C-alpha cells in the first residue's frame, strides 16, 4: 500500500481511503466489521465516516455507521494506527432547526456525539460536510479551533466546498489566528472532473490534501450498466428513477465503454481502472472507496496495482474532457430539505 502526506500536515494516509456510508443499511454490522478488519490488514490506515451515515432520509439509522466503525476499531484494537475521519453538518433531527448546520452549537454537540459513537477520545480529521451561505465561516472555524484545543479533534477539513470558499476560510483563519482546513473532500470521477479547473490548483498552492468521493460515479463506472438495458433493482441507480438519471446518457456510456475496453486489455476490472485513474491524477491524495461487501472491497483494493499510461489518458480524455462534467450534480433528500451540489 502506498502512503501519501495529508496535505502539508506530514501525516501519512493510505492511497485508498475506506468509506463506510454503506454500513448499517446495505451492509450488516458483522459484514461491515469484517470489511474494516480486512481493509486494515491489507494496509489501509484511513477510514471515512459521517454522523449522518448510512444516509439521508433514514432518521433512525443516522449515526449507525459511526457506531459500527467504533465497535470494529475496539474489537481489532487498531485505533491508534488509524487516521479516522468523520463529518458534521446535515440534519440529525428533523424536528429541531438547530440540529444541523455549521454553527457552534451543532458542531460541538455533534462532535461529542460522534466521539461516543466511535468509542474514541479524538477524531483525526473532522470535516464540515457542506458549506453554508447563512453561517459566517468565522463562526465555524472558531468552534472547530476550540475542539482542537480541547484535544477532541486533531485536524479539520471541508467537504464539497468551492475553491473560493476554501480560500475565504484560509484568509479568515489567518486573520483570526485559528487552525485552518488541511483537506477538501470533493466528488471526482471520470464523469465529473470539475475540480481540475480551480480546486486542484488552489489546493496545490495552499497545501491542502484532496480526498475524493464517488470515484465510481455511484457505481456507474463498474461496468454493470448497459446502454440499452434497464438497470437491475438490486443496483443503486436501479432503485431510483433510472430513466431520467443523468448517468444514463450517451456521453456517460461513451466513457464507460472506453473504460471497459482499456481494463479488458490490462486484465483488470473497470472499477479497478476507474479508481486507479483517480489515484494517479495530479493533486489527488486518496479516493474514497465505498464497498458494500467483501467482494467489492477485494476488487477495489487491487486498483493500487493498476498502471495508468499516457496512452490510457489520451483515450480517456477523448470522451471525458479535462475539467468537464457529464453528470452535473448529486442530490440528497432530507424530507423537506433537498441539497444539490
């Protein structure tokens, strides 16, 4: 397993980060814990979760992923060697307007709740899960800085912030004398390369790590979908209204089919090539893999052995344009609250 610096911190993280959004809903507790154990045994030292996981719209299950991660790390006694990341922002109660957002009250309350669920004394990397236009960034930074000084958090990061919002936060941190963001977590895959325009150059300039989510575009780039066939109800896209899903376009299938052709020549799976491509892109620290079962984990881990050549990049760039986007947004529905990014 290759290890890279988490931005300018000097902390070393594995080139693949294990995401846990599936745990507690699509993956049972026992299977989830086995996946965590296996990933650690294979060299992964970077785990990503969030207080909202396993997902939006599932109020009784919010926090379940953190609970499972905490149990797994207690069972295998590997907490001290792990870089553990979690997040705060989204609603944790549908009937309380203060149980959401990037304000001091919610951040501090949810940090304590995450620590209890994770059965740990500290969080290595604490993300603000989304930006907020109605909460000044200094309110957010002061709360996060207090958590660092209290020893509850070691580093802080942002998720799905625009480049200008991160630069604004860096300026505010300098003016206030607080700790600054060391990491940004954006979506990035062969259907969505928008971060190459501004975010990646900004991160390189200011020394931020980039830990990307959805390297397989919600599973579309695994090769299991076909241009002329409706997706199985067992798949993530098939469970929704696939006929209007932006993945199901000629442009998206053009990318998928090129990936299939390249991976066939290399003797790897489309998933492995798509993940490997992310790991070899300029400025990327670690893509987050989100396996639902052990088979998917074992497949994804082999991406570290896949070479991406200049010839591969030429073929890819012919259908997936640098800085371009084919699937324009992701969407989350929290009952009456809908977020697009």
